[in-house]
């Protein structure tokens, strides 16, 4: 499982760098770790809880809640 996780991170980093969004990679990684550790891998459906997640602001929280 660790090997798979490393490959996924490398692929994600490569894609974000190619798109010129390399700075978003760290935000995405931090947010996913926080969600895994604090919410058992389930993305919260509560605005206040979403805003606590690293890298999530009003715009992203609103976008998540509309899905």
C-alpha cells in the first residue's frame, strides 16, 4: 500500500507541475491527510468543518457543498 500511495503522489505532483499548479499539490496533500486523520477519510458536509481543513477557504467549501 505504501508503494501505491507514493506512486499516486508522484503522479499527482507531475500533473500539477505540468499544469503550472505545483503549489496546489501541497495544499491537496495536506487537506487529504487531514481528512484521513480527522474524518476517517470522509469529506465533511458541514461548512464550519470544511473551513478547518488546510487549504480550504470559502470558495472551495462552497464548491464542495454544491456537489
